């Protein structure tokens, strides 16, 4: 089922302006981009720059240094005090981030940087939740199931802690390496919760701002005329072209096939952000999609997950402040 939008009363500029306004409400104009100093992590920059361009926003480049104890490396009976102004790790991180900022500037990308000390996923999740970022954009390699039980890695750590959506580029797929990044012409939205799906507002904002169409893959449990009409009305009101197709039994494989058939397309999916034993027993559609996506994927936590994790992040920040 396809709904073609024809809106003579609103120009393309008007449609984009309204979409940018919806994105601003969702803080999509504030993008946090973790970088670890390796070129591979910088493969997220073209996609983060697209978001910044669409929503007239700003990118914050972020690097987390490993925690160190003041006495680490000191001889017995001696105390080694940290010297922050001359700390080599901090100096190198700052120089690196400033160099990346200088590369983004000529392309019209507004950016700044930040450095923190601590566990990288925890620092990223805390900064994004307490500083009102709308999305964390990261290029990383999805680890195998056995591997992540032994060593979580960045993606698994963020999956367990983030309170904001994640824009993920999976570096394990060579098709992303060395390929010119172009704006998407279509967003693919797997929908398993009908109008309550957390991905829908994000998809609408990104589609309007990037002038993309939306293809919704509706799960069998939601394939009713009433839900389809509600979805069409929602996107029609936002002046977004929408196509609804019915999900197959192996919906994740279907979605991956759609992305392969539409080079440059993005997947936008809602998620309960299950991890550990719960994910092993109950499964996770968003996890399976993320691990095999050949292009960018935006994972949007459910509202109750967002609220719970934001509350935890703010509480941890308050406890840290009172302990100093």
C-alpha cells in the first residue's frame, strides 16, 4: 500500500522546516560522536554531518581516556600526583579532536569537542543523557555473541546503558569502507508495535529533513487496516511519502534485503534494548538488524527505557557531585 503525497499548499522548504522543528524537539540537532583516535571510527562522520546539516545542528566529538589512579606506577613509599595541564594522554586527545574539527569546518559542519576520563560506554551514556543530546553516532564493529559475553566492547556497553537513540555504522561490513556516502532516498522502518513504535517520530523528522520517503515493514500482528490507515495519516500530515508492506516470517532478513536493494538507505527501528540473558532467551529484532545491516541504522529505545536510563544517569551525576 502506497500513499503519494501531493501538497500544493506547502512547498518543499515548508515541509523541511516543519521536519526540522520536529527534530529540534527530539534534540536531533545535538549529535554526540565518540572517536577513539583510529580512522575507522571516523567513518561515522559523513553520516553525523548529514544529520547536522539536515537539522542545522552541531556535532560534539568525544573521546574518553582510560581511568588512572594517582599512585599508579609510583615506587613504594612514594605518591605520584597527576599533572592535568601536562598530561600526555589529554594533550594528544585534545590535539586529535581539534584536528578533526578543523577538517569538518571547511565543509560547513559546526562542531566542538570534549574529553572525559573513565569507562568509554559509561562516559558516553552519561554525557548524552545529562547534556540533552538527541543521538549518539558511532562507527564500530558488532561482536559475535560468544565474544561479547567475554568482552562487551563499545557497542554492547552502549546498548546496555544509552538513554538516547544510536546511529550505528557497522564496520564489519566492507561495503561501507571507502564508499562515497550519499544522503538516503529512503528510510526503512520495521514496525512491530503499531502507532506506539518509538521509531516513528524519529523516522518522520529525518525523512522530512532529508527529503526521503519512508517504507514501513509492518509485522503480521499489526497488519490491520486500522493501523495502516493511522500510519498513513500520521506521515501524510507530516507531508512524507510512505509505503507500507507486510512483514514476512523472517522479517530481519526481509529488511536487510530491502536495504541492499536501496543503496544508501537507512534503517530506523525501535528497541527494548534487551541485553544479556533476556536477549538470549527472548531475542531482539533490533540487535539482529544492527549486526547485519550493510548501511546506517538508527536504534531508538522505547520511551520507558529512555526515562529509566536518564533518571539513572542524572542520579549518578548527583551522587558524584555530592561525593566531591
